[in-house]
C-alpha cells in the first residue's frame, strides 16, 4: 500500500513549486488583517516614541519625531516612589483576582462537568451567556459602582 497526500492545494509542478494561488477572498482577508494590525500597532508606537519627547515638543508638533530624544522622562517615572507603589498595588490586585477567578472557576466547572443534576444545562447556559459580553460593556457600570463606593 502507498500513502497519498490528500491535503487540498498541496499540488506541485515538476519543479517542486506550489501551484496554489491566493484567491481574491484570501487577499482581502490578508488586507483586512494587516489593516487591523496597523490600527492596533500605530497608537502603541505613537505612545512609545512620544515618551521620548518633552511636553513642549508634544504641544508644538503632536505627530513629529523626537528631536532630540529625551531620556529623562523614564528616569523621572522610574525614580519616583509613586510609580513603584502603584505598580505593586496593581500586581497585588491582578494576582489576587487571577487566583480568585481560577479557584471559583474550578469550583463551578467541576460539578458542571462531572455530575448530572436538574438545571445543569440552564446553569451552563447562564455561565456561557456571560462570555457573549465583552468587559468593555461592563466598564462604565463598574466604574460608576466603584465611584459610589469611594
């Protein structure tokens, strides 16, 4: 018996080069993906190179390149005690939240996966429905709740 390659689009010509061509839909998908990546990367790049500018340079030319590069901005931020205190507080909150979510998730997932009980499907649907809403939808209500608590 011999093995035969059944993968789609894997044909090659006698020179070993692939005959597969990029369709119009594939090209459009690549274009959309590149456009989405640019929309995500350009603001981050702007922030990164703006960090090397003074406030005066930012006011005079918001989209210009740093001339000269100002390295003291990072020294001021990293040298201040507030930055490290806030970073530590953020790490404590992030790690505590992660541990809590994982523990509660495991405690909720185990009975749903292992046991049959009345209302199991409804409870599973309830948990799954929560995945439909991105966290940004809840950001404003959560902010307002935290504002009232303070």
